[in-house]
C-alpha cells in the first residue's frame, strides 16, 4: 500500500491571542487523505476546521502565538519539524489552498496573472510575457472566459465567481499534491457554488489531487467526498464513508446536523430543527465530551472524554459513550 499524501496524527493546536487568552483549538486530530481522494471536514463555525487547515499549512496570524504537538506528515515528510525555508518551498508547489473569500485572499493592487504565477516565479525567473501566457493557460483550465484579458485584470474587475476561479488557478499553478479548500463557495452566489465545486472535482480526478474540503454544509459533500470527518469543539467526533455517515450517523451531533439540512420534500410550512444551546467556549475547554451540554443522550459518564469506537461499517468510528443505532436512525 502507498503512503497517504496527508497523514495527521494526534494533532493538538493551542493559540495564545493578543488579548491574553489561550485557546486550545484542536484536540487529538487523526486523519489521512490518499492521492485523488476528497475528504470532507464538516462542522459548525468555531469547530476548528479552518485552524486545522492553517496548522497543516503552518500559516497563522502574526499576532498569535501557536503551540502544536503531534505529527503532520506530507508524503511522509514531517511538516511541523520543517525549517521555514523548507515549508516556504512546499507551499504552493506541494501544498496549496483555496480560500473562503477570494476578495481577501487576492491582492487588490496586483494583476491576476502575477498572483496566479507567484508560486512558479518563486522558484524560477519568468519574463512578463511568459507569466501572462502561463496565467492565461491556467485561467482557461478553470473555465474563465476570455482568459487573456482576465489575466491582465485586477481582482476588483472580476465577479466573485471569476475571482474564486482565479484563486483555484493560482492554487493549481505549482502542480501541488495536496489541495486544502476552506469553504471555497461560502462567499459565492448559490448558482455559482456547484460550478466551482464541479471544477474542483474535475481537477482532483485528472491531477490525482488529495483534497481536504472544509464546509459547514454537510449537504455539499454528497457525491463529492469519499469520506467525511465531523468536527465539534476541536475534535473529530465521527468519521467514515460518506454514504454511511450521512445515512447511518452514529454520533448525536452528526445526526443533529443532518436533521438541520433543509429538505425540498415534505410540508411547506415547518420549523427547521435546530441544535439547542451554543458551541463550546474554546477558552474554557470541557473536560469530557464537548457536545454533552447540548446532547439529549448525555449521562454522568459523559464528563469523561469518550474514546473513538469502531462501528460495524469499515472505517466508521464515533467518539461517543452512547452512539446511535440503525433502528434509532430509522425512527
């Protein structure tokens, strides 16, 4: 068996913010992604999804002190122990990222062509003409109309959907092996979202990209991610094949997320189920199960953090003292 492109083992991340708070964001994260595979990471805002991506990249706000333990292996190479020069060499060429909002990830005063080819020109000198030609090729590859003209444009001259495609072109420019997509459609009109996701799927399949697709909408992962990891309170609470996790969820939080997905069938006037309570305060981490204060199944034992339980399906695990059964899901 070949080694996974990304192998995260027992990863913990703590952020010390400028206002003096210490936030223990990630707790014992374990995940792997193979070449050509899409792993979907889903959870509420504040669950630690974006911090996970930034920890893999090694990119955090400059005003924040970061402490990490565990391992992040990219093609067998330990990223947490890499020198700054080695990590800079890998960014864009080995590991690339598509950000949530292209208007903030693109520099407003630099032309699109120069931003798309930045990861290439960091390694070798290219003439302006060569940069424009390469940027035009990449924009055409992500279905941007009139790519030569768009390559000469500034970000504000493009629509939101075209800016996100330019961001994808920039991510693909260095031919990376791993692509981190952090809620890549959140800032887009709903009519553009599917087009962008289909574009990411196409390049994942043709290039053999290992893809980490982060979202708060579990519905976006149907038919796209082979496996799902559900995050809550900085922990992965359930993971498994997409069809298993979505059809037979074992963790109460996963089941609550699925109940909250709007349906196109059923009564027109109905109350959309909501999860009671609020997400945990990461400056005051819970000693036991982080979902216990919001869980209708919680008992005294939930004050002890549950270990991951292997369930009937292959690769299906849930960190819960009282995982749901198939009959409970059917009910």
